[in-house]
């Protein structure tokens, strides 16, 4: 590895459970965040910031949310898209009906209303498990999207039914809507990602995270040692939907610049689920790795033939893209069902011993 | 008979729903077969319907006789079963159910791309000579198409039931469904059984695909409709073949009734209470099945005919 862990001794339980157990890890993460905040906006162009990094970061937030629910609390959900839509539409209502409200608060409140809806649809989880639960979250997916499409109140009776996101400022910079520069939107989204990412990694190593994991590993046993399934499962649904709601609001306000239900259809739910599974269930790092991998893979597949000088009809590329995508998912599941995060862990283990593995 | 028109119309709606339900049942049947034998929740079943239909229609368009096309498609579905078992499932033995589930989503993506890569993404019309007239009973119209489709579905279920009850392979399948380890210990080859159920599910998918394709044209949306088979399964129970059929009928009827009677009633209710006019609540069909399944689960988590879920610490 680039650094050694020998010689770092923990003298207290707190140190052993710290967020960064090795000082250099902490430096690395701080460095990464600083790089993302300072260097990338300077070197990135419109395409990279606006079409690749912004959506990937937003989807990482959604993947974090789903990972909390599925990876840490063990409740399979196929309704991520609907919870994202809830956040987007509620944030839109707030932003347009309360002109003066700060945009950060608007987006957080969008997440909160999504959390409330998530709790309502999480109620069946107290009686239902596994795939049965997944189907009830499909109910959320189809019902909520239908509701947002059919009730004109949600889009302020806009004639087209697809209102544009209102332009709003944060700290004096325009950060939402089509007018905002991609750099400003990128920094805004990145801020949310970093804060929510740190929050998530702190949540899952604290008391509440351990309660989630106990429920995931065996709910009856967890109940016997005094963990209340009701509060635990519903809190996971609430936190997860909050993340998804924030991601949905950002998606509408900072990426596609319109508030429309079709952006959050069932395919969105599946995409986020893929990110979580490929990245690694029950891993914060995995949510980010998965989001980058799944979002960038189609882009790569799309442009790869052109790089090596092949010209193929775009329709054919779309089909081949599906095939390669499907095959890669199966391949990754076979190679490492625990996901990219686990692969990263194994690489680290190997590098730690390198060059003398025995 | 001199019943008022509304009554006839109601009967027509119910009947229509029942026929739609048989289609859901056909897809659900494929799910149940695979779930019973291997515990895999096969998300790709919907795509298999599309894939089978695409192959079938593709061979017919090449000028082959429908029977020959059907035979080749069956051969392809069997080959697919071998491929799935050998390339995917064999390597994922003992993994968590969610991993297996994800792998079938991967298979679904692959098949979707593969099918359209070979046969193109256009809508294909399919005519296999199912009669398309209508009968009138009183004021009620019955599509002959619907009737023949229901008959085909019934025959298929009958054949499957006979296959499971009277053949050696069928008995082995039931043994595996009951208890994997016990089945292994009396010498039933699990891998071979998996290939067989995937192949059988592939053939069921072909039948569903032909019927649906003849009605709607062979196109991608077939696989989305197939997602409706999930609430059907919930209602009937994941492990029960009769459950899949009755669940399909309930969902089919329920959503048609909700669309025709529920949505207008709700619209007038909204209009009466809020004074807001002209909100259309059409499209209840899209989600009704899922919400019905969700409410149902509150009262019977294992479904109508599912095995009781017993948990031990």
C-alpha cells in the first residue's frame, strides 16, 4: 500500500470506533474533498461537470439512501424513484409557494416530506419481508408517480405539466435552474454529497446503525435483545427516503432543470439498486463506487467504439450496450457478490502484504 | 333475457378483466415454476416472454411455418436454460437470494439487448390465426380472441399439471420444490432439474408471448406488462401454481373494475368536495394491482395459497 498501518495503536474504545481509524485515511479523505471542491471546478469543462459529475454525485446520494435501507437494514426496496420524485415535487411546491425560503432549506424540506412518505410506505415492512416487501415498494413507485402526473396541484397547474425548476441563489450564486453555471451547480451538489456522505458514515457506525444491522442480520434475535423493530425499520425507511428525496430534488433542480415524473420511473429505481448491489451492500464507499461505475459504464460503452475507430449504427450500440451491461452485472456478481467495495478491500489487503505475500 | 344495459356492461367488464387476468397468470406461472424449484426470484421472466415472442415472430417473418418457428424457438429457450444454469446459476450457488435476484435482472438486460440486437427494436405484428371475431350474449360482447386465449391458457395449465403429477421428471421437480437437500440425498440431480424448470418456464413464456404478441404486437412494452405478474404472485403466494392462476384472475378483474367504475367515482367525489373540475384519474390500472397486493399482504403475508412462513431463531 502507499502507506503502512503498523505503529498505530488505539488506546481507547472511542479510537477503535473512530470514523477514520488511521490518520492518513483522514488526510486522504480531506485531500479528496479538497480536490473535488477546488481542482475539479478549475479543470473541468461544461460537459464533465454538467453531464457527468453532477448526475453521478446526485445518484450517489440516492444510492447512499437505498444502501441504508437495503444494505444496512435489510429491507429490499424497488421504490427509490418514487421517493426521489416525492422530494423533487415537494421541493418544487415549497420553492414556488414560498419565494423567500433559502434553497438549501427547500431541498432539505423536500427530503423531509419524502421521509414522511417513506415511513408511510415502510409500514408494511413490519409484517412483510424480502421480495414481498419489494412488491409493496413497487406500489409506492407506481402509485406516487401516477399521483404526481395526474394531480395538477403538484405542478402548480402548469399547462405543459412539466414545469421548469425555479432559479434560486445560495450564498449569492445562482445554483438551480438552467441559467446557473455548471460550476456553481456542481459545488452546490458536491456540498450536499459530502455532508450527507459524512452523516451517513457516522449514522451507520453509531447506535442507530448497529440497530439497523442487527435487524438485518436476524430480526427476531434483534428483538430479543431489546431492539424495537417498529422504530428501527421505520427510522431506516425515514432516513433512506430523506436521502432519496434530497437526491430527487437536486436531480430536478440542478441537473435536468425540470420537475417531471418521468425522470423517476421504475428504471431509475433499478439503476439505483444496481449501484448499491454492484458497489457493495452495507458499504458507504460502495454507494459512491457503484454510482460512478453504473453511471459511467453506459457512457463508456457508448463512446468506446468511436475511440477504436469503429462506426456502428447508434441503435445497434444501444442494444449491445444493454447486452454488455447485463453481462457485466452477472459477471461482477459471480466474481464478487459483495461488490466493488469488497474488491477494493481485497486489493488493499494484497497491497498491504506486497511484495512479500507470505 | 331483458337485463338493463348497465348490468351487461358490468358483466363485460368483469369478463374482460378475467381474460386479462389469464395473461397475468401465464407469466406468473413461469415465475412460480422457477421459484419453487430453485428459490430464485426470476425477474427475467417478463423479458423471456418478449425474447421468445421476438424469436418466434422473427422466424415467421423469415418465411418459416409457424410450427417450425415454434420448434426452433423452443430449442432456443432450452439452450437459454442451459446457458443460464451453466454460466450464471452454477456460479452463484449458496449466495443470498438478493444476489440471485440481481443476477436475473442482469440476465433480463442481456436478453433484452440480445433479442433486439438480432431482431431489431421495431414492433412486430404477429398473426397466428387466432379467430378475431366477436360473439354477442344479450348486450354483452365477447371477443373470440379472449376466449381462445383463455382456452390455450387452461390447456397449458392442464398439461403442466399432468406433467408434474404423472411423469418421472415432474415428480423429481416436486421433490426439489419440497426440500432441496432431501431431494439431493435420494439422487435427484439438482442442476439438471434447474435446467428443466428454466426450459419449461421458457416454453410457458413462449406461449404467453405468442398470445400477447398476437394481441398487442411484439414490442418492448410486453416486458413491462409482465411486471404485473409480481402482485399476482403476492396475491396467490410465491409457491403455488393454483395461486398464480387465481391471483391473476383477481388482479385482472379488480383493475378493470377500478378503472371503469372506481376512477370516475373518485373524480366526481373530488369534484364535489373541492370544486376542482376536470381532473382525470384515468390510468388507475397502472398501480391498482400493486396497491391491492400491498393491502392484501397486511392480512395474509404468505399470500392466498402460499406456504406458511415459519421463522426460527
